[in-house]
């Protein structure tokens, strides 16, 4: 068991229907995970071999709750991965361990394991990863990543939603001129999140239901065709922004995502 890093799945009780399918796939595709694994939630019980629970009384507020989870872990690094990132292929443990070693050797603060968005600056002596410079939109994101625990805690503020943490945390990350890295390809092989604003993506609902991994579609609605169309249009607009110079992107992205900051969501 590696004692330098832990895996934290920060969740809440209202997402408990995703725990069974998530961990079924986690065990299938990462059976040799060398890190202790924690599930953060509110108060519900969940019995799973090798999974340790961390409870929080902070309700549905994302940063307050996740900060409780992080403070309960004593490893210097934490691999943060959301409960709706369903693995699809075998994880290369050797690449993750090598990345953790390089992150520590370079005094890094973040190593993104799923390049969304991708890094923009190549690193000398480490061709597998690139740097994420100050001013890059979503320099701070909740895509799967290895974080230096003290860094992510320093970027959190009271009562921010997950969306606000990404936008405002990115702005605050300017205090760190270097140390934000990302693999060029996905080392934790999931396609994307399977739930958006509390609802299943239609294609993912069909695909994972057929896998017989414990998906209970009666507990969570599936997006309508109209809802999925609206999401796809927004996602396409975000992709277009990748062609905008980095110094201009951040403000544009923030304005596009303002509706998410204001919307009621069980993760807020």
C-alpha cells in the first residue's frame, strides 16, 4: 500500500445510487490500485471491501463537505475522482505511480489524469505530461487528478458550489506560478461524467444499465431529448473556446458558466 497518496471519491448521500456501479467498475478496471480508497459522503453507510467512509455534516455544499473529507486524510497527495466518472478500460498503475514520483520530484501541485482540458506547454524531460500555465481556463477543475492536499485545501473557500470552485479556484491558482501539470492522454480511462445536473445522459444510462453493475435508473431520471440537445450545444460552445487565446478565455468561460453558479443543484 502506497502511503504517499490516497484516492478520495467526494460524494454526498443524494448520489448514493452511483456508488455501487462506480466501485464495481473501479474494482474491475483498477484491481491493483496501490492507494487507500476513501468515499466521502454525508451520513449514509456503504459496505464495500477496501473502501473507507468519511462522513461530513456540511450538507449539500460542495466545498465545505469536500474540505471535511480532505482534512480527514493524512497523505500528502490525494487522487480526487468524482463518483460519476465511470471507468471503461484497465488502469495503468505503473503510469500513475510514475506520475506521482515526478510530481513530487518537481514539487508539483496538481497532475491531471484525464486531459480535459489538455495542457498547453510541453515539459522538458517528461514527454508524457505538459504544464498548465496561469490564465488557462479550468486550470483548477474537478476532472480526475492527483493533488497536493495542502494546495487544493488552500484553493477552497466556504460555501462554493463545484462550479464556483472551478471558476474561482482557477482565478486563485494564479498565486502559484508553476506546478500544475496534466498527462497528454487519459490515464484514468473514463469518457466523461455520466450524470449532468442530477440526470443521466441517455446513452450512458443505456450503456451502463446493460453492464449489470447495479445502475438503478428508477432512482435518478434520464435526460429528455431536449435537455440533452441543450447540453450538447453548450458543450460544443465550450469546445470552440479552445481556439481562443488563453489570456481571453477565462472571462468568457466564466460568463458562459454563470447559469451553473446560480442554478439550484444538489451539489451546491
